[in-house]
């Protein structure tokens, strides 16, 4: 039996969440990934298996891996999505708790004009 580490528990939550949500070309899935050094995000069309838009903290000038940096990243992603005519999304928190950076990121997407 696999040992239940924190990451294994998160991966179990990922599988449970992904069984329920899927992105399309009209309403793609926004996936986040947190690491200790950065914050990454992708806008994915699951039907065609394509990444439409992606962004990370490396794309934002002078951004640190904190709440302000993630907020700037959200604003960048909203700009890219609206440029690609994406107005509605499905938010995939990737098994992370909905607080802190993940919550700030989602709130920034909402305030930028994307509908969940």
C-alpha cells in the first residue's frame, strides 16, 4: 500500500476533481500548479487536448512568489484569455485548498471579467 504523503493525498483529490470537470473550446479549464519557487497556470481545451494559453510568474516582470505576484499573474492571464476570445472558464484548483494564492488567483480572474 502506498504511503499517504501530502502530495499523494493531493493527487487523489486531483483525480476526484478531474472526474467531474472538463474544459471545452468554448469554456476551457484553467489549471494551476504551485511550487515552492513559482506559480504556473494553463488554459486547456480537454476535448482537443490542447493548451490554449499558459502563463507563469516568470512571464511577469518583477513578480515574486507571493500574493501580489500571483495577482499580477492573474491579470496577465485575463489579458491573454480576452485576447483569445475566452470569456467563460472552468476553474481547476488541482487538489490545492481554496485559500491563499489559489483564492487570490481565482478572485483576480473573476474581477478581470472571466466567468466561472
